[in-house]
C-alpha cells in the first residue's frame, strides 16, 4: 500500500493533479494561485508565491523520471470535469505499473532504514 511521504505517495500526488497555465503574476493572480495544483499537493506548506519558483523544478523532475506533468487550460479541465460528472467519460485510471515500481523502491528504502537503526 501507499505509505505517507514515500515515493509512491509523491507519485500519486503528481499523477492525480493538473496544473493550469501559469507563470506571470497577473495570470497567477487571476487563478488565485490555484493553478499550481501539482506543487500544492507536493508541498502544501509552501506560500503561494513559492509555487511559481517550484513549478519549473517539479516539471524538470517529472521529465527526468518519465512521470507525466499535466498542464492544461482551466476551461478545458472544466469541460473534462463536466463530462465526467454527466457520465460522458470517466476518470483516467492510475497507472499501476508506476505504483508497482515505486512500491518496490519504497520497500528497499524502508529495509535499508530498518537495518541502519
């Protein structure tokens, strides 16, 4: 199972979140800084302005590890949400292959930590 603050936990945060267009103070203000959903789910204790700084880093980390970093238009996401709500489509499934890989990594890390105690 997914352990809090483990690799699989953070992977789920990225895969289950979507960022909206971002970058300028005006765009971020108009979105109420809610456009940084991935960063918020990774680091909920950060200030809104810190999300601007962390977004490029998060996107690069995801790219480096082959994890989808989804950034879409807020109106497109609203349409997709309504389509799910009315039964026109369904939510995407969590890719189990990702989780299996990260759960193995988590188990190895946990075993190493227990040996070190």
